[in-house]
């Protein structure tokens, strides 16, 4: 069996790049399992991101938003 990786270009890739060029931080929200993480990793392969799916990370972001860990 072959491991085939296919990417479908998303409508908002250019918009996401444009917004990121204007703001140092971008929040991408949406329904579960629609490809948000895949999109960010594809458009910004070297960028750092924080997932708030882990309750302890979400709580830390809410209680101490200036913290750089995550």
C-alpha cells in the first residue's frame, strides 16, 4: 500500500497569510475536525501554534495570557 498525501487548496489560505502579515497573532476557530491545524501547518510550516483543546493549556491561556509556554 502506498502512503499518498494529497492537499486540497483551501479558500482562505491567501486570506490567512494576509491577516498574519498585519497582526502578530491570529486565532483560527471553527468546528472540530474540519482541518484548522492542517491548514495552519500547511500555510505556516515554521510557525508556533498553541492548541486550546487541552484543558490545562486553555486554563493557562485564560489565567495568564502573557505566558509564553504552551
